[in-house]
C-alpha cells in the first residue's frame, strides 16, 4: 500500500518520467544485488574483499557469448557459464587463496587484483577490445502506461532472474543444512569448527555460490548494455558500495544495499540533468556523474554506520573520528541551552 | 598486520656474504636498459635519440619510484593499504598543470568548440606548483582516510579505489576545470631550450632534477623511518592495540603517514606533468598505475625504501621495454609464429601428461624405487607446480591459436595485455612465495 502510494505520489509530483528512471534503477539493482550477494557470501566466509569479482563477471559474460556465437542458445550458454565459473572459483581457492589463509586481509586483496589483471587482459588478448552484443532477437519496449516502458529482455528478464536468484539465495541460506553451516562459519569460524562443521567444504561452497552468481550477474549486465573487457571492473565499485552499505558479509544487507545503490544511481540522473541547465550551474555531462552517487552514499555510511545499514553493531564499535567530534561539540552546545544533555550519547 | 614479514627470524650473521639481492636487482635494471638501447640501435635511431629515450625511461622510473616511496610509507611502514594511488597522482599532476601553465582560453573553430579551456593560467613558478600539488594530494589523502582509518584494511582499500575512479570521471567530464578529455597542454619545462637538441637537453634536466629529488626523499624517509616517529609507525603495523596501550594516539600517526604518503604521490604527479608537458585523463591515471606501484613495492620489498626505488626502476623498466620491443616482436613473431605456437602446444601437452602420470605413479606404487625419487620431488612441491606450469604453457599456446583466429592484426597490442597479465602473475606469485620482496626489510634489534 505504502509503496503504491509512494509511486503514485512520485508520478504526480515529477511526472511519469521519474517512474521510468525508477524502473531503470530497479533493473540495475537486480543485477547489483545478484553480484553483491555473491561478493558478500565470499567475504563472510573467507574474510577478504575479492577485487577480481568484477572480472569474474566479465569472464562469465564472455563464456556465454562464446557459446552463444557457436550455436548454443544463450540460456544454455548461461547455464554452462554458471557451471564453469563455479569450477573456476574452486580452482582459485585451491591454487591461490588457500595458501594465503591466516595472513590478514591485504595479501588476498593483492592476489585477487592479480587474478583480475590476468582475466581482464587475457580476455582483451583473446577476444579483442571491441564491444559485442548477445545474439538475442531485437524487441520493442513493452508499454505499461504511455511514457513508461520496459524492455522484455534487458528489463523484465533481468528483474525475474534477479528476484529468482535472491529467493534461491534466501532458501539456500535459511532452509538448507549447507546454508546454516555457511551462516555459522561466517559468524564465527572457530566456533563452527568446534561444532563439527566441515569448514573446508563450506569454503568451497562459498566460492561456488560467489563465482556462479558472478557469471549470471555478468550475463545480465551484458544483456543490458554490451559485452566488453572492462564491463565487470567498471561496476565493481557499485557492488562494493552495495555490500558495504548493507553491512559487509551479510547477504540480506547486500540485497538492501543493492536496492539503495542501484535506485539512487539511476534516480539521480534527472537531478544531474537539471544541474546541466545554464540557469542552475550549467554542469557539463551531468549524467556522467551518476556513478559518483553510490560512492557518496558509501562514504556517508562509512562515517555514520561502518557496520552497515542492516548489519549488527559490533559490541565495542569505535565511533568514527567525525562523529566523536560532532557529538562532543553538539553535546557541549546543547548542554548550555538544553537541561537534559544525557540523551546526547545514549542512543544506540 | 601479518602481511609484512616480522623480524623475529634470527639467521646466522652473514657479514661476509655478497649482497646477492642487490646485485641481481641492479643487473636486471642494467639488462633492461641494454635491451632497450639494442632495440633502438636495431631501429637505426641516432645516438642522441637513444640517449633521450633512456632519459625518458629514467625520468618516468624516478616518478614511479616516488609513487612507490609514498606507498611504502603508507603500507610498508604503517600497514595502511591504499588502492587509489592513481587518484592522488592525478590530483598532483592536475594541480601542477593548473598552477604553472599560462592561460589557455577555449578554442572554437567554425562555431564548434574544439577545446573547452581549463581552470588556471596562473603561470606560477615551478616550486610553488610542486608545493601546491603536494598540499592538494596530502589534504585529499587525509580527508579520504578520515572515515576509513579506524576500520579494517579492506574499507580503506575500497574507499581509496572508489575515490580514484571518481576522480578520473571528474577529470574527464568537468571540462571547465580540467580541459576534459584533451586535458591541459603547454605545461612549461624547467628550462626552455631553443636549440635543435632541445628534447635531449630537456630529458637531461628532468633526470637531473628528478635524481636530486629522489635522493633527498630517500635520505629524508630513511631518517624518518629511523626516528621515534617511524618506530611508532612500525609498531602500529605490527600491533595497533599494543601501541595504543603504550599511550600512543595511533589514529594521529596513521593519519600523518597516510597524508604524507599522499603528498609524495602528489609530488610524483607534479613531476609527471612537467616531464610530459601535458596531462590528460587517459591511461596515465588508470587503476593499472596503482597495481603497478603495488608490484613495485612488493617486488622491491615492503618496508624498505631502497627496495621501493629498485622496484620502481625494475617494473617500469619492463613496461618501457615492452614499448621498445613492440615494433620488433611482431616481425620476429611473424616468421617464427607458427613454430612457437606449435612448440608451446606440443611441449605443454607432453609436459602436462607426463607430470600428471608422474604424480599418479608416485601415489599408487608406494614401494618402488621410483616412489622415493618422486617423494623427493613432491616434498619440494615440484610436482604440483610442474603440472600447473605445464598446463599454463599449453594454455599459452592455445591463446596464440585463438589470437590468430580472431584477431590476426592485434599481436602488437597484445604485448601490452600480456605485460599486464604478467604483472598479475607476478603479484600472485610474489604474495604467495616471496612476500618480503628482493630487498628485505632491515632487521632491527634493541641495543
């Protein structure tokens, strides 16, 4: 009900065009959410930020492209790419990342950048740098109401696949033994080991989920725009922003974060276009700055809630330097005017 | 952070051993220069042209060495992982360009804007530009570090990476400040030569100034690292909680180290702007720059300033060499291409099969004499690495086949991609097998 009211209100105030941007935002969000779940599941269990994630997406997109150009349908290409990426994930763990366990967060980051460079430039060397598109039938937008349309493949299909991946991630994590083991391991590795969970198996499962989700996210991204060697690396920051905004390591946070980041990026476009007008500030290429919006949200979240919007606050969370200064100043000022300064620091 | 080698391993004193690491490092740099000069001789370049080219290598290598020194201060000494080196470098370069360039108004030809112009035209002296560049980058580093310094290393890495990407977008699109995709041209040289050999003289001046700056920085950073301040930085890296317990405000120390490192990167950017004479938001400030600097510091030895400089000269040397060789390798390859490709596939295939067979044999016949030989091999992890290496060879052969199939004309450009892949392989191998780099961090003992 509230959602319907908000949608109707937005359309009433800004015109139907705002709904078109919101629709675009939802489509982008569903891609970001699939990728963010994959990234955050791996983070929760292996404890490092995988900078190669964007390039795993690119790899998945190119595998599907290769297969679909050689006679298979794109659906089969996506399935094969899904499976191949799962194997690639396990190989990465066995060959590289297992050797870096217990050496802190930085060595795996460095190694993952190495993997990213190898994948990205390998693709450039083999497939060239030209943009490709998937061989899908060209279709017109489906018009919902005049002025509001959605593309059947890059819109509806993406939304459906995104939602089904979110649901399957939910079922996996909540209702299967493996999912419970994964959540337990992410929560406390030592405790999970002590209760007899095979954490090695959980690690492999996390890699499988992570990299196969990357494959699907990459294909969806390729359907929406084009397939090119830097496509994954270009959206990596968006995915990181979604993961951190939602609370790093928490799949449900990633869903929320992905929604926030995708919607805000796309819905900032009309505002940025408005800034382009000479009587406002005459910004050039305003919509190019839309990718900066998630970054601003990321910084705000890092300052005020570094454990994420949906994440649990750590018991001994240190407040950020900024907040400490600001609350102290505010408390000091308020103390002089207000008679109840005790509330200033009490909120959780 | 456990990422850098702790100094607890006490080896027997090696006072009279030759410093092999240093010898190997300098021999490698010398080999790169010699190979580049040879490529120039083969191309029939004039001696002065070759010298200018080597001078260009030296001046850019000095810039990368300064970037590496900055990153070494942040990561090697303090354990703060910066993934946005390219961003601070960009700020330095653009600040310098805006400060010292003469006014360059927008150019419109036939009603079509050709060049949007840019902020600045202040024609300030070079030294002022350098100071401004360092200030701008240092302040930017402090601001970006404020929200992320109290969190885990990953947050800082992600925040700085995002910062660098955003800056590149701004450089590309904020035309009224940065000149858009064309950038800022006509940045004055330290000395304007008029004679015919001006390029050579310019290269010589830049290398001279750069070497002096680098030497000064090395001495300064060595002094700072040995000072009580540097000791606190290393303590923060090894165990921040313990350092806090000793009453040090670790946040302030981390902020200082990060901002100072950022300022050094700004200095590198300023030198870059002067060396090239123009700045544009192209590949000079791409994320690949950041990754190259990581490799430089890791190869050289994190926590070792001399190592950072050696790494800068070595890794940039590879890039320079790949540019020098770009024109010759395709010709050489065209003749031997089919042979090389065939050899790679055949040798790789045989090696893969035999390595797999060897591993299987060693597992299934535990009593044979062969098994004992295999056990020796296996103990050193040779079998597994052999399998990986052989499969890699085989795959490389097929990469060449695919290349010929799909992009026959792209072999020249492919060298760049293969170089970047090589950097990736190097990053992984180094971080797994030799995280301490060529020149280790000096061991420090209480006296």
